[in-house]
C-alpha cells in the first residue's frame, strides 16, 4: 500500500481515484476544485480530501493529476498551492491529463529540480473505461520511474506502456485521437450512406463488422448512432480540445494531417448544432440534418 494523492475528480478522475482506493488498496487523499465533489468521493470510497493540491500531496508517495488542459495543469502543479510545493523528495507525479507534450516536459523539469519523478500518462477508454478500471495508459518518462509507478497505475488500467522519454505519452495520445477522428468520420459516412440507400443498418453492420471494416467504434457506437442518440461517451468539446493539441503539435513537427484538420471542422459544425456535450459519434448528426 502506498500513500496516494489524486487531483481532479471529473468523469474520469472520480472513478480512477476510486480504483486506487478499492482495487489498489492505497491510502488516498483527493482534491477537487469543487469541494462538494471531493466530499462526495470520500463518502463513497473513504479516504480523505484536502483543501489545496499542495495539502493533498503532502507526504504522498504518488500524486496523480487529471484536469482539463495545460493551464489547469499548471495551476494545480507549479502554483504556490500546487502539488510540487507539497511533495516529498523521491515522490512521483503522474499526470493523466490529455495535455501538450510541451507542458509535460515543463513539469518534468520542475519535478526534477525538486528531486521528484514525473510520468506523463494520458489515458484512453473513455468514461466507461475509467469506471470499469480498464483504461489504456500511454506513458512518457524514465524507465526506473515508470517501473516504480506502474504497479500503482495498474489499479485503473488494463494496458500500461512506456512509449519513450517525457512527452511521449502525450504524443501517443495524439496519435490515438487522430485515429479516432478518422474512424468515427468513416463510420458516420457509412451509416449515412446506408440509410440513404435504404439498407438495414443493423444487418449490414452485423456482416461488415466481422471483416476488415470492423472497429471498436463500429462495435460500440453504431446502434446509438443509427438511433440518433449521442450521450454515450467522450464529449465533442473535449475532442476539439484534444484535436487542437494535435494540430498545434503538427505545426511544430511539420506533420501533414489533412483529414484530422477536416474532421476538427466537422466537430465545429456539430457544436453549432448545439452538440457541445454530445459524444464524438455525433459526426453523423451533421450529415443527417
């Protein structure tokens, strides 16, 4: 058992911290910007909550962060009340936020200066993956620090891999989002086409999902897409935030991402339809309107 702090109890962080307590058996202290959410977590799982990230991190062996974006991440890590000000020497900061590779390197340098370890560890698997403790975790950092952190991360994951030095986890997550954007757009167009052609979508998907066209998105989203229901996963607003990170990194490394840029604009159109909180499969909605 380790002493663990978890910062950020959103739809992902809340169950992830719960798995660290229940499955991992760790002593967990949580912090959330909205104190009521932290109190709700303690009522459900036990443990304790702190009033600042710095207080939560005090005496912790591992500190996890799972917040919204780069600026949120800086506010809970390198500010006067951030976790880095409270962590003890030798502790490890594990960031589950989907953020830029740039901020990962920034935090790694700040952590190293204080004698702390750092792993950037964005996750994939959505809310269901977090609730079921079967997330995929893409890590960047030093092998020795990863080896120390992995047994703790395992509490909420089914796959944990070290992708390379600091920042590599975030770059891997960017690849993940590039793939999802293209796959969901293809699935949306196929369903739209099938409906226009008068085909039975369920029958078609039952056949083509067993061949080369099959994907997680097809298996898990085609039914709700066909029904025009889009409340089953990762929100459009969040996806646009992630794609902005992807496209900004592509400008830096000169990668050509024409499809990703196009799908990002399609998601902007979904937002104009009022679909900010719809899940990413709502790309079909702009085709069917």
